[in-house]
C-alpha cells in the first residue's frame, strides 16, 4: 500500500527539490547517480552530461519550481505530484500545472526521474 510522505520526503528527494527551487544546478546534479536517466514528458536524457544540458535550458533556464501537493512511497519508489511554475511558455497549459515526478532512488542517489503531465491529475 502506498505511504503518504508529503511531509517527510527522503533526504535526496528533498535536496533535489530544494536545489531546483533555489535555482542551483550543481546541487541539483549532485542528487543524481552519474548514470541516471531522466525522462521529461517522453524525452530521455541519459547520463550526467545529457541531464545537465537538458536541465540548464529547460529547468534552470526557465526557472522552474516544484511545490509538492502530494508525495507517496510505493515500495521504495517516490511519486510526487507537484505544482509547477516558472518562466516557460504556459500557452495551453492548465493553471495550476501539476506534474508528476517519479523518482527511483538507490544508495542515496536518484537513478531515474520520470516527469509526466498526467491528464487525470490536471
């Protein structure tokens, strides 16, 4: 059964969100395993170099922030539904925009992050 952890995020996930919201790409990258995979709405970025290039433009360039609305732990994998904001083009997007972030964490590092706009949560 999923466990609500909205107010008790795993340390690495809390650091990840704080780095994003604080616009600190180096601290954000430090939360990832070097061989991590990020999938952002259907686009894959594998490894630190590809993840940094994507994030520099689309996360940090657009000053994206994530505010958790709900977080759950499912057998060690973390799902966060987060209110998302930033300076990106918001044309046609719902307000508020809720994105779902699916984290896989191993040995205190993020090994996989999948970011999806779930229509059912919109």
